[in-house]
């Protein structure tokens, strides 16, 4: 009789034994490359409001621009403005925290009156990014 194989082994050895491909994304070798060149460090910034570290893309960069009467805290949505920058979550909570702890002056190395209107306007009406 050729029917010597126990039929129960077949069912157990099919679905469980298929080797799973490791879920390595294509971005990983690139991430390692960036880490070795030191550029990946740039991705994480600290919010000057809540002091949480966050991905740079979730924070808004701000720079100090000297205006006629005050230093204008200017949101730098494209990341292109020159000068010393700081990062903040674009939320009222983090804006308030940053104001209360005078984080703008410290982070941007500025003194005197600050004009936060542009930043506040951005946070209060976060329209679609142009
Ligand atoms: Zn924050």
C-alpha cells in the first residue's frame, strides 16, 4: 500500500512554515547612510514650548526678524529664512508655554519686545500649506 504517509502532517506544514520576508523598507539603508553622515540628527528638534523632542516636520521653524519697533518672531514655513531658528509645535498650548517661559528670547538670543502676531496667526488659522 503506497498510502503510508500520515495525512495529518500535510495540513500542519503548509501555512506555518512559509518563511516570512523581513519587512525591511527601502528607506532603512538610506537612514543608516544619513546617520553615518550625521544628517539624520537634523530631523529631530526640540519644541521650545513643551520641550518635547519631535520630528522636524511636525514643528514650525521660527526665526527672529528685526522689525522697526520689535523683533518679529516669524514662522519659517519653507525652512529657508536665514538666521538663528527655533522650533515649536504649531499649537496654542506650545505657544503659550513658550511665551510664559520666555523661550523665544532665549532660543533666538534676542531681548526686548517681541512681535508674535505672525506666529499666532499661523497657529490660530492653520490653513492648507500653500
Ligand atoms: Zn510643543
